[in-house]
C-alpha cells in the first residue's frame, strides 16, 4: 500500500510539472506586457495638443467663441480645451493652466449667454464620482484653420 501511494504522488508531481510548463510562459508574457505598458511614457498635454494642430494654420485670437450644439470639445490634460467647429479649431489655454484636469475629470461650465468667454470659470469634476476638484479660468481662444 505504501509503495502504491508513492507511485500516485510521483505521477501527480509529474502532472503538476507538465501543467506548470504550460502556465509559466503565459504568466511571464503577462508580466513583461504589464511592465512595458507601465513604463511606456504617456504623451503630455502639450504633445497631444501639437498632434491635434498638425495640418492647421494659426489664425486670430478672440476673447469669446459662440457655443453651438455642433461643436466638438476635447480636453487637453492640465492645459485647456479645444473646440472644433467645421474646419476650425478654437484652442483655449486656461489662465495659469489647469493641473487638476486629468484623464479622469471633465469640466462643467455655466454661462449666462450663448458664448464661452475669457474669464469664465470651469469647474473640474471627477466624472465617475461627481466630486468637484477645483476650477480653471478660460483664457483667450486662438483659432486654427484646417489647411486646404
């Protein structure tokens, strides 16, 4: 009886070794992929903005832009907002930046008119929890036209 148990234990160990040979490469791949993703540098807000502006030429600066349902908006982390209307981008760099505006937050604005203007205040809100986390002040808007 004792010899039979030793045989089962040896067979069980062999199966465990075979399974670990199959599992080890997957675990190793996951660790390497995770380390590469963690070490890959995230583009800065400035780099994202420069990428968005490729193919556009700088235009006039204005203190207000009209708000319209057809305008698209994109946040630039820590810097400001970009509003797109047709072939024009309106770039707004918040006065003194906006360090609390990151990938997990959005802005909420209240304006008494149909325009967004220099000096308007944007509240920074965590879009998951709804908790307010600071505010930012709009600066001037610079227009960029899409090159033809």
